[in-house]
């Protein structure tokens, strides 16, 4: 609906309904594609962050399970 309102504001003299509908559909496709790309980027970032946490957790775990040095 937002795309339809924007088209109405930007092209107020557009009288042919078919042309208006075509422009609105095109903008909706563009918006959907941009949102899908953003979603993919966020998922990739989350996977990267989880791997970093897993690696860091593994390093902390190995450090904590190492025997403590005895004496000076």
C-alpha cells in the first residue's frame, strides 16, 4: 500500500490505471528484492557471529580445563 501512495504522490497526473498498477507492482518487486537481500545479509551475519562465539567458547573452555601450573 505504501508503494501505491508514493506513486500517487510522485505521479499525480497518471490517469491510466494499468500504467499506475504496473509502476506500483514494479516498486513492490524492487522493495521485496531489497528486503530479501537484507534478510540474507542478516542471516549470514548471525551465522558468522554464532561461529565466532562458538570458537571463543571453545578457546575459553580449553583454557579453563588446562591443568593449573604448580609452584613458582
